[in-house]
């Protein structure tokens, strides 16, 4: 591909779709955000994507060579059928075929977290690396794994559900139904739950944290807990320490399982609490096997919210080349 | 390779070495076992291997085309240097080069559990499968992972240390220094520890189990606990139920991480308690993500103690072919 070729990267979520012009070096040159309303139905959501891609096409000189779409859901690998996307309430939606027909362009649909892992691998903290694990800690926790230079996909394309490893078999219930998943201990919804439980258990110790949420327990978020921890609130610091211990336990599992050269940490919780990267680094070196740790680097993700659109576009460009 | 070609498979442990004639279909045609005494030094152990290989050579018609050796330790991938083998007390031992020189044959050295995974993959419960996880539950717990048709090795060739995933971050200490590893909850040494602790905590409930160990707490083994459980001893049944819960928690992590088509369970604990395979199957389907479980089969390993020699020989034959 030549230097002025580009692709469209799409990050499709339940409330908005982001559509970006991504150049051949993995840089976002322009982006558009549109609201999505799942109640309008899949056709309306697809129309939004098509309109946004056409707007991007109209603004540049040449046309994109391909379109990559990341969707939070289970995707069938070659057909790009969205098997199930809970946020969109989609089942067996032939998104790749539909968009390709509407846009008359090659389209590649992949899981959104897998797309973000592609982004970090090719253009972020994973560049040049053949063995890496990306762990994205946001509302939920997801990830992706590159091993021996291959992105792992697994038997039904769901490999890398790293938020749903059990780190405490007697631990709290996860949204997925399992007990003590990493996500149920360190995802931002779990951090808010931890905070509400701690305040309820010890209202005196929790008074100042509760005040930061306007006195409403249900208004407590991971962001508020992070802010309180940075303001030296003792309860918040303890909660964040528990989150760090959970992330370390999960990271130990991942390092011993996959033996990556790099463990890359991203997502909103890490961005709000960047000190977690160093804590995980230190904790993993104490508790994972020495032979697995010796080559390991623990690094923050580099592409922030752009990882998904960059990775989706990069994957689409690669798919185009390998056709 | 032709049908009458064969290779030698070697399983090198701290107290014995097993050396087998393995044919082109992965069948053991003859085997020799020799004691190893690490106190005699590495040269003596290597001499035992060489003598056993020569005995096998002498007994058959044609010569083997290659020798594969599985060693419990950390192996450097292409050189076959044994970086560290705790049971043998070896550090940086050029085993592959030394044996190749002594035997004048191509030699491939690999980790023993990795070798067993090769065996199950090529000739056991994993035949024809491109995505599988082998979990061997013995004194320790180890494993191997095949994903997208590739055996995962990781950044420093230690991928697949599946016994050292954290399943209970507040759990008991593991030999590796981490807390709540799968091995520290379900390996046979951990089962014996569980039993001793339970008897000590409730001597009345533990009396009959202790009696089966001749009244000596330190004589309790996982095997005795398994026998007692099969004889409907209530405490032993409870202990085995806890082991099953631990294995399920670990299996959930592995299924969500790797999304294998097959999860293959082997090793002495599974052979002594074959009902664990069904319990893990049922438990994983309850607690792992539905999308990861839908294609999953949970199966017992097929090659039993031969997986290591068969896999080591098969790997050596493959290495020979790809030269």
C-alpha cells in the first residue's frame, strides 16, 4: 500500500459510533462521532455508519481502501456476522456483508477489544513485539493476546476474555454469572460496588467519600473513588489498594499462562489511576514465576480511546492486502 | 517419513529416566526405565540416557531417526539448553548438544509438560484439533496450550504454566511464592495439605481418614484421600469437592482466556479421581462465558504416563522433518 492510502476505522458502541480516517501509519486524521439509538433498530445504526463514512470520503481526496469495524460482541471470524452484541441487542446480524454492499468497499468486522489490541500491537505500546497481552480495564475488563506473532482467536473467536478469569473463587458475583472474576473485583462497576459496600459497612469512615458523590450512594463511581484516593481519602486509598491487589492477581495468571514480553494496561480505570501500572509491575515480579517475568515489561497503553478505530482500520488494511 | 522409521522419546525426571521406542504412529514399542541419582552429577545422568538409547537401538532393526527429551524445567527453545531444572539441580546445561554429540543423532530437548501436550495433541485426546488446553494435575499442575494450530511457547518459552494461575487471591501459599495458585488448591501436595489441616481442625471428623494413613498425618496423600472419598468417607468427599471447585475455577479462567475446542484433563489426580472430568465439564458450563463454552469438549487425557515420551519423540520427528 502507498503512503496516501487510508482506511476507515469504526468503533460501534451502544450509545455512539465513532468513525475515523486512519492513515497508512496508523494515525487518526479526522474523526466523526454520531449518537446511536438501538431502539431505532439495526438499519438506522447502519445508516449512521454509512453516512459518517461518506462524510469522511467527501472530506478527503482519494477514497479509503477498506473499512474496519469494532463491535462489542461475539463476531464470526470470516463472515463478520455479529453473533451477539448485548449493548446493541443484535443477534446474527450480517454487518460486514450489509456495510460492504452499502459502501461498495471491503469491510472487516471484529470484536472491539480485539480491534484495540490490534491497534496497540501495530501502532501503540506493542509495536515490534511478537508476544503481548493487552488488558483494558474500564467499566468491564477485556483484552487480547498476541502469541508467537499471532493474534489468538480461539475455537469460536472469543479468546481473550481476560476480565472473566477467576481470581477469587469465593469472591463477589460477576455480571457474567461466575464468582470472583477479575472484572467483578477491578472493573469500574465493581469499584463503585466496593465503595458502596464499604460506606454501608462503615458510614463514619465513608462519610467524606459519600459527600463527594453528593450524598447519594448510587452516584458513586470509580472516577470519584480515584479522585478521592488522589486527595488522600483513607477509605478510597484502601479501595484502590484492593483493586491493585486484584489486578496483580489477574496479571500473575496472565503472565504465567501466556509468558508475554509485554503486558499492556489500558482503559479508563488505568487512565484515571496511572500509578496502577507500576503497582502491577512490582506485584507481578513478586508473585509470577521468575522465568516468566525475566523478559517481561509492564507498560501503559499508548493509543487511549483511539486504539479501537486505529486497530479496526489497520486490520481492514491488512485483510485487504492479504486478499 | 516411512512407516518403519521411529524415534526415541525420553522423559527425564529427578529420580528416574524413561526411554521409549516410539513408532511413526506414536505407539510405544518398547521402553526402559533407569534410576537417576542427581547426586552423581549431570554426566552420570546423561550416561544413563545414552546407555538406554543404545540398548533400544541394539534391540531393533533400524536406527532411530531422532531423539526427543522432555525435562521438568525451563528450556531454551532452539539450543535445547536446560536453563534451570529444579529436580535435577541443573543450571544452563547444554543437554541437546551433549546428547547429540554422544549419540550422533538429532536431539530435541523440550519441557516435559510441553512434550506431554504434544503427545496428547498429535496422538491422544487432542488429535485433529487446532485449539486445545491440556491440564495435567499431579503433584504439581502444568499444562500446554495449542491455539490456532500453534503450540504456544511465549516470550521466554515458559507459556502454559497453568498451575500457577491465581484462583484465590486470599488463598494458601503455593510453592512458587504466590498465594492461591490452582496448584496450591488442587495439586496432590495441596490435597494432602488440605487433608492434614482438616483433620487438625476437626480430629473427630478426621479420625477415620487419619486411620487410613496409619495414624500419621504426614503419611496422608492425595491417593489416600481419593480412596477414602470413593469409600464414602464424608471428610474426604468434602475435600474432593473443594478440589473440584478449585479445578472448575481454574478451568473457567482457561476457557475464557483461550477459548479452546477441547480442555483435556490428565495427571495422577485425574486418573485417581476420573469423576473430576465430568464435574469440571458441568462446572465450566455453568460459570464460563456461554460463547466460549458452546464449542467446548472437556475430555480425559488418553496417553496416561506415556504422553511425555510419545510427545518428545513426535516433536523430535517433526523437528527432523522440518530441518
